[in-house]
């Protein structure tokens, strides 16, 4: 059997990480948040990450993505009684992660026609 190349493994690992993080964020933002359901779903979703070979990630966004997944797993093991502080931290980290992802997006000039001068 032919071994998949490194690029294919990298894409697969990134996709699994992103799915895990998106599902985690959706669970945290849910209106009817229940810790027991949250814990059960996180453990179920983590099984997909364990099945995929871990690859070295270079970009800052990917490192933060992996870090967010690790923070989530750590909070499952060590949490307070009401899980409110942990929930707020997860939401804050999710916002920072989203900000990091969109940092490289192209920003369009809104009033380009006003600033245009052709020299006449």
C-alpha cells in the first residue's frame, strides 16, 4: 500500500483540527449550554484528532488552532464547579483565533475615487 505524501497528511490534519475547533466553539456558544453534553461531545470529537497523524504546523494561525484544541482538552480535565470562567476563556480564545485567521485578508479602499488625481 502506498503511503500518502506529507502534503496530503498536512491537509487532513488541518481539516480535522479546524472541524474540532469549530464544533467546540459552536458548543460553547450554544444557548442551552450543559457541561456534561459539552464534555461528551468534546471527547467524541477528539477521537478524530487521535486517528490522524500529528504534523508540524508553521503558520501562526495553525499553531493557535492547535493550542485552542489543547486548552479545550485541558479544561475538560481541570474545571471549576460552574464552568463559567472556562467558558468565557474559551470564547475569548475563539475570538482571538478568528481575528488571527482574518488578519491576512485583503482590505479594500472605500473611497478610492475621491483620492484619485490624474494631474490635471
